[in-house]
C-alpha cells in the first residue's frame, strides 16, 4: 500500500475529484494549506498600494491506495491539475506498512476499501 499526498491549486480540486471518481477512487482526505515554493508568493494591490503575499492557498489531498493504483492516480492528478505554470503543485508517494479500520478491526487492503 502507498499513501499519496498532493499539494494542488484549490481551483483544480473539483476536476481532480471527478477524474478520481471515474477510476474508482472514493476515499480521500482534504486539508486546506498555505505555502510557497518557486512561486514566491504573489503581488497584491490594495487601495493603490502594492504588497507581497508570502503564502498562497493550496489544498493537500491525501489517500491510501493499493500499489497497483499508484501510477493511474498520478496520471489523473497530472491531467486534472496541470496548468503548465509555476505553482501547479507536487505529488508525494509514501510506503504504508499497515492500515487498521477502527470500526471493523480489518487490516490491510480491506481496511482501505
């Protein structure tokens, strides 16, 4: 099993969610995040004064999936979230040793379905 974490633009979430549903991915966790990378924030304008916004709003999308699903999920994430501009985000893949369902006490793959 693998945990996939992706930091994406908030405006791309609905499209991503739709594509994930199409390939049978139903369970995920979303967290609002703020950060900066190569984008280095952006300039804002308030009453004629320019200012620098240091942190940009992002969404962190997390899911635990079977190893066989990882490449198709990465493909879907790139297809749905890529604009070609700085700030499109990153995808992180982590190995998962074990998953346990608190409600049913199931372990492994049955616990993530």
